[in-house]
C-alpha cells in the first residue's frame, strides 16, 4: 500500500514539476522581474518598468526603425524594457478582441485607423491621451485627426503618420494608347476596359471578407457623389440611389477589367498586383511607390498619382478617405508615463524621419513642421514623386476616415469596415448573381443589427 | 503454372506499380515544388511559373527566414509544446487506461465510451471558454497554457486508445509478478508497460502530431512571437507587409522536411496507431 | 482471480489525474459555452444578460446557417469518400507489390502529405493554385487545356471541389497506413487454404480480407467523419470560407460569428447545435459498430 502512495505522489510531483518548469521559463521571457505598479518611476524621476508595444509594421525598414528607436530609448532609460510584438493588420483586430477576454493586452499599440480607436473606446480599453497631447502640443497634429478620436471631450489616440486614398496609374500604359489621366469614373472605366488584355488588367476590384476593400471602394464612389455610407442617425445606408449606382459600378469593374481571383484578395494581395505591373490603375495610398520599387523597379518611373475620379467632371474636389494611423495607450497599462515618454521619443525628429523614410511617400508626417525640414525634403523618393506627395497631402487635408464625414467619429463608422459585411455583399452579387438591391438591403440590415448589439 | 496465369499476374503487378506511381506523384509533387520554389529568386519565381529548374540557385530565402525572421525560436517553441504535451499526456493517460482496465472492470466500458465522446468536440466549440479560463488563470501567451489546452484534447482520446492495448495484457503475468512481491506501480512499470510499448509509442506519436499541427488555439491564446508556434509564425508571414512567396516556400520547407524524415522513420509505429488499440 | 474491488480507494488514484483534467479543461468550458449560448455576451463588452432561446431562433432562421450545414455535409461526405477510395486502393496496391525496397520507397512517398502541418498545406496549395502565378493554372493553360488561367479558388463552382481535392491529398495517407496495418494482421494461412480450394482473388478479398478488417474500416470512418466535419483550419487558411460563403462550413460559420462579428452568445449557440448534430451522427455510427462487434464475437 505504502509503495503505491509514494509512487503516485511521485508521478504527481513529476507532473507538477513538468508543468511549473514550463511555466517558469515563459514567465521570465514574457514578464520582466520588476514590472511592479508602484515602481513606475523611481525616486529620482527616472523611468522604470516594462511595457509591451504591439504594432503592425511586420517587416522590413519600418520594423527596424521602430526597433532602433526602442533600443535607443532603453539605452537612455536603463530601467525601461520595451517588448515589441508585431501583427499583420489582418490579425490585429482579432488579437486585441481576444485579448479583452484573455487579458493579454499591450500597454501601447498602433491602430489600423482612427475608427479602430473608437472601437477601443467603446470597448473601454483605450486610455485618454490628453495629458500627452497637451504637453506635446495639440496644434502640432491635424485637428481632423484628433477630432476623429475624440469622445466625450477626451482624445484617445496620437497620430503617428497619415496617408490618403488616391488614384494610381501607369503613364507609360496611358501614353501607349494616347490617353489622358481620367477625371471621371466613366473615363476611368473605359480606359481600364481598354487596357485589359491577356497579360495586364485595367484595374482590380477586390473584396476579401477579411479586409475592407469593398467598403473602401464603395465609399470612394458614394463620397464622390456627395453621399455617405451612414445616415444622420448613424444607421447604415447601402440602398440610396448613389450607393446602388456605386455597387453596380464596382461589380462592372470586377467583371470587365479585374482578375477573377481578386474576389478573395485582401489589401496586400490586391496591391501586389499593381506592384508587379499586373494592373494599370489602382486606388491606394502612397505605399504603392515602395511596393513597385521593390517588386518591379523597371516600371517605378512610370507610376504617378492623381485625385480620385469624380462622377461629373465639374463636381467639386473631394477626398474619400484620409487615414491617420494612431498610437494608443491602453487603459490597463501600469506604466502610462513610459508609454508617453516613448511616444514622444518616436515622434522626435531623429527617430521620426528615419521611420517615415522607411516607406517614403507612403507615410506622410502627422506632426506639423516635419515636412518642411531639410532632412525630410532631401529624400530622393519624396523629390521624384513630388506630384504624388502633393496629391496625397491635399487628400489628407480634405478627407476623413470612412463613415466619419459629417457625422463625426462613431463606433458605427468603424464597424462599417471591420465586419466584412459589405465585402460579403459584393461576393454574393458577383458569385450568386443576387440582385443588387436585395443584396444591399440584406447587408444593410445585418450591419444595423450588429450596431444594435454592440453599441447599445 | 501456365503462361496465361503468369501473364495475368504480371499485368496485375504492372497495374499496381502504375497506380502507386501516379499516386506518389500526386502525393509528393507539392513537396518537390516547395523545394524548387524555395531556391528560386523572386523574379524568377513570378516570371516562370512552370519552370522546374531555377535560373539561379539561391539560399537567400532560407537565410532570410532563419536569420531575419527567427524561425528557429518558433521551431523550438513548437517542439517544447508538442513534446511536453506528449510526455505528460502519455503518463496521465497510461495510468488512467490501466486503472480503468484493471480496477474498474464494470465502470470501465462506460468510462471509455464517455471519453471517446470528447473526441467529437470540435475545437471551435471550446475556444471562447478556453480563452476565458486561460485569461483567469493568467496563462494566456504562455507555452504552459497551450500545453494544458492540448492535454485536454489529447488525454481522453489517448486513454480510449490505450484501454484497448491494456486489455490485451493477460492478467496472469501480473499476478506472477505480484506473487514475487512487486507493488502495483512496480508491476505496471516493469511488467505491463513493456508489453504495450508499441501501442504506447503509436499513441504518443499521434498526440505529438496533433500538438505540432494545432492552429486555432495557438492563434487565439498566444501573442508573442517568442512564445508562439511554427504554424502561427507561418500564418503571420502570409499577412506581412511584403508578400514574399520565396520566403514562405523556404519556411514551409524548413517545417515540412524534418517531418517527412521523421515520418518515414516512425512509419512502423504510426501504422495503426489510430485504431489498433480500439479494435483489439 | 478477480481483482478485489471492495474498499480499495487507492485505485482511484490511477484515474484521478485524467478525471481532474477532463473536468477542469472540458466539462467546465463546455458548461460555460452552453451558458453563453443563452446570453447576449459579446467579445468586447464586459456586461451581458440572459436572453433565453433568442440566439437559437436567430440561428435556426438564418439561411447562412443552413447553407453552412449543407456545405459541411458535402465537404465531409466527398472528402471521406475519396480519402477512403484512394487510401484503401493504395493500401491494396502496395500490399501486392512484392519487392520490399520498392514497397518501402512508395510508402514513404505516399505518406508525405501527412507530414504537412495545415498551414503549410494552405500555403503550398494556394501557391500551386494561384490564379496568376500558380503552377497548375499556368500549366493547364500552356498545355491548351484551358483557354485562360482557371481560377480554382474563386470560381464558385470550383472552390469546393478544389478544397476537397486538397483534403483528399492530405487525408488518404492516413487511411492507407491504417488499412495496410490491418491487412498485415490477416493470417496467410487463410489465404493459402483458400488458394488450395481454388478461390478466385476477388472472392478471397470479399470473404477473407474484408470481414477481417471491417472493424478497422468502420472505426476509421467514424473517426475521420468527426475529424473532417470538425476541421476548421484547412478551409479557413485557404479560402476563409469565401467567396460569398460557398466554402463556409459550420466551424467557419461559428468562428466568424464569434471572432469577426463578435457575437459570443450567438456563436456559442451555433456551437451547441453543431455538437448535437455530431453526437447524433456518432450515436448512429456506434450502434452499427457495436452490432458488428457482437457479430464478430458470436
């Protein structure tokens, strides 16, 4: 009898040892020794503690620039440790949503856009950034960008960089058929159809449900007609004449000038087509340039940008979507002071300009004055594509996030892009031949139901 | 034996060879293609989608995934998680299976039926509650958390399999050992376990493969690249800033090739690991 | 000698770790899942209330749910059918190859797909089938079989068949290996006896081989049905359920409800329904298997 007890205890201990052994190691790696709430600042005011920073610059020069800034910050503040984790944009939303349940959240993160910050406010996980903004100077950021993240008098995000949606084209291809840069959607469509042959496509229309391209493209069209995807009471509007016209327009583009596969394409897959010279036109931000340069450098010189097309050539100028990528300090962070100091560090010229230069023209400075500095101006790419830079900067000035337009920031606006419902609607119309108005109505109902459940 | 029979047999054999050859091409081609693409340069990869011979042989993709992306860490994580899961699950479930067979002869049948029911629980059903539980235990983003989750899926199935193997052990042998003065656990370890060793090994391999390939829980429950497993790392590469197929091919190759080697060595054991015990 | 069962509390120690594990990590989560299915819990809000059966009615009246169920059935039946056919015939063919070295080489080649983690399966097949740079579409076009690059992962009629092919590719080796193992347990004496009786090959297969390995096959079918029905990652990683839900199976439907739309309550209800469906299927299967076992015993 006795032996058996000993043996069983032994087995249990073994097990426990195996388990704790495993855990011990993970703990030392994920959490630093002195991550104590009270230890935030030592007596002499020197920063001390550990923060986790999630960002979505998963590869290459941007990631390196952020890492370099973190390294120099840690050197300056030996008591501070910054753990950086990167997620693709596609996983980021799922990640923090899961984190609310699992408790695994960062101290500081980027967000996909200002709309996501509003989602974070709604979920009560973002902390106000007012203290930082006041000390750094609110007027150094775009008023619109801050407005998009302001809720009940507090601002919850710090703009990191900006970009805006414009039209990209290949002037070599346009020259070859003697065409001008299109100014209206109709001109664009005709040219795109003309440029579609065995090897090249006029333009791609993509609508993977894991991404927001369907919504983005529909929003271009609706905004160009002076409309909005949201009603004044913040319900969805996909059934206005303008929206229906827009849906039909993009379905035609898909059918007549886009590779069929793009129905499942995300932003990245989609942009890669243009990077590799497979499409003649595309709609995107300034990220196009570095994409083309790294994929097919031989066509880079033929790439340029123009404002988004209009419905009628004499319609007023507009911008459909300007995005400010914000930094967010999280509510649960035990070291907001470290986060703030680090954000200020990231935005300091010697760290900020190398970061922006990682994707020149792709990332337009969100801090006033940077674009006038010699260091920023001297970048070769910025100089070569100065026309594109101007077009994008103008679009940033004029534009807002999708669904924000006249209604101000709202959770609804953010849910428009994060649910994949408008994309599913496009897929339904394309794949099943569902009647456009029926599909639009059903998507509208679904989104409104989600608004009801999530917000009220 | 007349000519006709011989001819028939010959034809039959040729038929068999042809069939397995066709199947072998179907089965192995993706691996071959993976290799070819992993040593092509990225321009070549996109310009010549069907060329079997790289214009220029390069190991740059491998260098990139191992050195710049640090795939090694994730290989280690996957190994740690899968091995711990397998080890712990084997201990727990062999104890339980033996206990059921020897000490709960009547309840045993029902117990193992209940256990196999757990096998039909789709992973997707339990992912939200697990997220909650792991959050409460503070085990999110740890390898231990993953091990616990994998245990919960593997132990019931392993017990069920092992019950079949233990049933084949004749009780007489154990009694002889006990008369010689060995205790229960001693009998178990010294006498019974060696007899079911093949079954134990194939069960363990099965669990290892399950843990090694798992995706959903690792996706939801881990967040750091220093903690997470290979599957998640590969998944992340797909959504990276730059879509680099060459890198992805190299990374897949790094993952798949050792598995293929491992599989060809352990063939003997996997054969039947899934069902053998259960139908004995 | 029957083991003395009375007053032997020590015996519980053997099964205790397993029972504890199952209760903590299985019964409790399952219970909470069932509980959530009656609430309006969401992924991101901390407060929620009990809403009775409203989640269940919402799901049972959702046409997408029924579509997903139908897709799941197609996915399972087709995958399993072809996995069985190919796996079984491959095992028979391998078994009749007499050259030992050749047999070994073929065996290794044929189990290669099994060594692929799902994510690697997804990546390599997405690449092979890529509608612009993919090997298979380009080859088909170069050979003049198709006029333009076929779009395996976006043409609605092609998506499910393509996914099934990938799943068959991945799954047949497992069937093959198991059947092969079972075949080797059939004793040669029986065959020799039959041969003396002048039995034909087909007869031998039908009356000796098949009955002998019937249980293994039956069990394989049960286990694989469950596994394929539940499989989430392979479809999720290749098409994500698209385009337009044509490849959305029940597990993907549940995932999307919970993690994309963030309706934890509704997603839990769908999960409970999935579980009930599976339990019913398995109960039926096990009834048949039990009958077989009894026949074999008698």
